[in-house]
């Protein structure tokens, strides 16, 4: 059962990162523009517009192979934690601007729902790490 749950968690993150990375490459100008409207320093937009989808695809490849799968779960946890903190900052009005949600699946939901989804995904990545790292629930 635990192995099946681990595979489901990994599959979820493979789909999530592929689903969010691939459109960024095909609609690069749009992603660049949207990223430029976010609450980040303007000098970082050219770097992040390339690095974010590359990192997301790298995580997909880490998750695909048994030898690197744990690293992929750690990366998924780290990315989800960063995105969750960022969304929390939006909800608690930490930033000077109120950015729009970039991701296709998140564009239709409000920031509070976005935060809840991010928290659940972060916890799922953590559970996957625990299950693989410490062979829990086996």
C-alpha cells in the first residue's frame, strides 16, 4: 500500500511540474510578461523566466528515475514551500502589488484556495519524502 501511495505522490508531482513547465516554454512571452507583474524585483524576471520552467522540468526528470526520485521529492517539497510562502505573502498583503495567479490551473481559483492547495501539495511532498527516506508505512 505504501509503495502505491508513494508512486501516486510521485505521479502527481510529475504531472504538476510538467503541466506547469511546458506551457511556460510555448508561451514564453506571456509568461515573461506575467512574471514581470509579480511582486519580485524586475531585474530577476529575465533569470526567473528561464530558470523556473527549467527547474520544474528538471524535477520531473528527477522524479522519473528510482535513483533520483527522493531528490525529486525534496525538490518538489522545496518548490512547493517557496510557492506557498509567496502565496501567503499575497494573502497577508506583504507585497506592494497584488499580482495575478500565473499557473493555468490556479488562474481560476482565488488566492486563499490557491494557498490551501499549495499547503496540501507541500504536505504530500513531505509525506513522500518520509515514506521513501525512512521506509514508513511499509
